[in-house]
């Protein structure tokens, strides 16, 4: 049982790390968008950065709500 919990914890930690990395990339993207000479390109980059934020938030939420028997674990009954 503790091996399953440990696997879930490692999976959740990896997911949170990914979400954190995406948030950092989002910040860089917003900064880059502000420096774009072409406003349309800057707007598109801001929009893309916002999508990255949504993805990061979703990943973090899923990490917090991993069910028992999450991916990476064998669910063999018997």
C-alpha cells in the first residue's frame, strides 16, 4: 500500500514540477510579448501565454486530485 502511495506522490510531484516550469515559461512569454514591436504578434504571444497558464493550472489541479490507482500504478485485483 505504501508503495502505491509513494508512486502517487512521485507522480503528483512530477506533475507539480511540470506546472511550475510552465508557469515560468508563461512569465517569459508575457515579458517577450511586451517587447514585441508588432502589437498583433505581442497579443498572440500573450494569448498563448494565457493558454500555458490554463494548462499549468489544470495539471496542478489534477496532481492534487490523483485518485488511487493513478497512471503508472498497476491496478490488479486478486
